[in-house]
C-alpha cells in the first residue's frame, strides 16, 4: 500500500501539492509577464523561443507537446514570432513534410536579453532559499514530474494528437 500523505477526513485544498504548485506557477507567471510585457514579449512567446533555442522542441507538434497548447494556437504564436523576425520555418532536408523551427539572429538576441530578466526575477522570488534548498526543491519537482509521467503516460502525447 502506498504511503498515505493525505486523508479524506482532514484534506484541505490549500495543503494539496497540486494546488500549491499551480498557485506558485500562476504567481510566478504574473510576475514575469509584467516584466516581459515592458520588453514587448509575452511569457508564452519567450517559452517558445527558449524551447527552440534549447532544442527541446523543433516543430509545432513538439511545441504543442511541451506546452500543452493546441496546434491552432501554437501556429498563430509561431506566425507572430515569424512576423517579428524572431523565428523561421525551414523544411527538413531529409523529410520535406517536416517543418523545423529555428531562431533568427534577432530571435537569439531577444531570448538572451530576456534570460537576464527571467533569472533576475527567479532570483528575487527565491531570495529566502539557500542554494541547497533550491537544488533539493528542483530535484523533488523533477521526481514528482517523473512519477506523474509514469502514472499518466499519454499526457505527453495528448497535445501532439490534436496537431
């Protein structure tokens, strides 16, 4: 029998890991969006630029899978980034059906400038934590994500199936 960290008779939403993670994510998102808007970029645009920069996503389908967005919304976002000359589409020479994404020089400069803002913001948020606490926290979150991926194996492909 798995460890019982929660009990139905004493459960309160404010103590749920899911609630706490989601609330912290919303608050961090609100904080960084305000700062990014001053630079003419949305958080979602920056996330896409970072995923492409770090080669975690090279196609619209990859981006949908990584972000949980549908292909229509992602295509519109890519169109905006392409119109701003931050990203470009290219056919894969080995498989002409595949359109790959890459940063333009302007896109690379933009994402690098925004990384400074993002890291400053994260450092401000994590100011009261020690280096070891941050390292442990990230380790625990990665472990939680790994366990969730085991329990919900199709979650990673559900966005892909809508594209």
